[in-house]
């Protein structure tokens, strides 16, 4: 059978929810409705690395973008993404249709249109009152997470820009149909 020559790049946890921060997974394994749609369309799926699992492990607390926006973490993201950027260039030069990247809105790393932020999210949880003040300071900001921001910069540096889409981890039920509609337009663009 001939290759479909269509490829999408997916945030790691779309195919493996076990990478999510404990308690945040919206499905037990993979985002079935989205994956089934992509399979039906003959789209190949390339799984991005999970920067949080790689650097912080599976027993991590939830983070905010402010915490992860430091030089060593960004350098780790660049190292993880370097082979992906090479593949983007290789497939594009080979005439493949690169549908784009699907990130996770709300994530401090993989958000595309929305990430979580707080300047006060630091320290320990020993004082409950202080902890609740820190929780109250958590906010969504309309910016990409640090991993996707790094990815976009690396792609721009190679003149290899891709379209970025997202699944909203705070509302997967509503966001998956919206995401599929947006991907459909991109997949069937003449
Ligand atoms: S959103 Fe990104 S960092 Fe968070 S679990 Fe998924 S792949 Fe890992």
C-alpha cells in the first residue's frame, strides 16, 4: 500500500495519558476519539517527548510556566526537540503534508493558546493558609507553554513553521470536536 504522506505531531500524553500529572488525565490511555479520527483519515502520528516526565518524573506536582522558564529546562526542551525539527525538515523536503502540531491547552509546557502561570507558585505547603493564597494566584494566560514556545522558535529559526492546534485539558469533551473540525479543514485543504 502507498504511504498516505500526511503527518501530525502530537503532544506525548495524547497517546499516553500516564505521563500526565497525577489526577489530570481525562482518559485512561489515549485520546481515543481524536486518534480514531486521525487513523480514519490516514494521518501518521508522531509522538513528541513529554518534557515534564523526562525532567521531573511521574511523581511530580503540577507546575506553572514561570517555574519551568529557566535556562536548563529550556535547554532540555531544545535537546528533545532537535530530532523532531530535523524530521519536520526531512518530511517537508520529501513532499509530505505536515498537518501541524497538537498541543495541550492549560499545560505549562504544551499549551498552545493557553498556559497556567503564577509568580507565587513556589515554596512548600506547610502553611495551609499561605498554600491556599498560592492556589488562588494560579491563572490561565493566553500564551504558549514553554515547550511549545521553544518548538515554535526552533521551527521559525529553520523557516519550517507549522500550524499549531490544541486540545484543552480543562474541557476535553468540548474541545475534541472543535479540534477535529479544525484539523479536518487543514487535512482537506486543497
Ligand atoms: S501536556 Fe506536555 S508536559 Fe504535560 S503531560 Fe502532556 S506531554 Fe507531558
